[in-house]
């Protein structure tokens, strides 16, 4: 609860400072490149603004951090730290004052086999097609994730748009979402969709699938031949499934 309250406060401060910075302020930009081994992990945490990730078939991570604040003194009240240890690249925001008025915008280009872990992000998140595991926890803005294979997405405050083109061994779990979920399922996907505790409308636009409902809070849909699971739990909003 304390972390969720902190994230909401950072999101409110980010919005407030965005109005002020439209009139005046100070900015800086930091660009760095890292060589990543196959199957590396990229961890991003406590960013006061949006995070956008593109994927490539290469072996390098290219990171750009853009920061803005009302004054130069405000800009010195925080920093985005980037460090690489072994097969893990960590990108995190650090506060250096009790009150921080900074917007941070992080954009990355990473190999498509990298695992991604994002936690406590006070803005929207966009992730391109990836073959790695995607972990999201406590995201204040809307989430867009393309061509997911394996994922664990928890505590999303502004809904989710995602597509699935194939399913990995670890499947996909989505839990604690406020806002609508738009799930696009590509042709040829074999999976079992399980939906629990949906406080909203369930709109299924997929044809030719097996459906079951236990008369309570659990819906099951067999996609293709079935198989790995896509589990969606505790949603306040509409869930739409389509091709």
C-alpha cells in the first residue's frame, strides 16, 4: 500500500511539473550504449514518467534518458542511474531531495531476447515485440505490449493493450488492473484463457473457440488446441478479446 501511494504521488507530481515546464524550465539528456549477452535482463525502476522500449535482433542496448524540471536546482534533486553487472542492466531513478519535481522519459532499444522487468513507473509503458519474459509491477500509466510470449503483469492503474502471437512455457499472467484490457490473439495461438474476478463486461470477438463458465467468477476459453495458460485476474473494467 505504501509503495502504491508513493507511485500515485510521483504520478501527480509528474503531471503538475509537466504544466509548469511548458512555460519554463531546465532539461538534460543522457545517451548510453551497453553490450548485452544473450538472455540478459533489463531492470527499470522508480521512473517519474513514461518508459518506451523498442526491440531489435542485435546485441546492444541503447538507452536515452530525458529529464526536465522547473529550475536547474530542481533538476539536481534527482538522477537516473544506469549500471551493468554481469548479464543485468539496471536503470533506476534516485531522489536527492525530500521533494522532487522532475519528469523523466526513458526510451530504450534492446535485443528481443532480453528479459524485461519494470517496477514503479509513474507514466505509460510501451513495449515492442519480444521473445523474453516481461515483468511489470506498479505501473501508473497505460500499458501497451506487443507480441508477448511470457509475462507477469501486476498492478496496472490505467489499463492494458496487449497482443499474443505465441505462448512460451511460463505463459502470461495479468493481475490487479484498473481500466480496460484489450487482448489481441494472433492466428495459430494455442492456449487456455482463464478469467477470474472481472468487474466489468467480457466481450469475446473470437470465433470458433470452446467456452465454459462455472456460473460464478471464472471464465475459460480454449484457443486453438489449448495448452499454456493466459490468466487474467482482478480486473475493474472491460475485457475484450479479438483476433
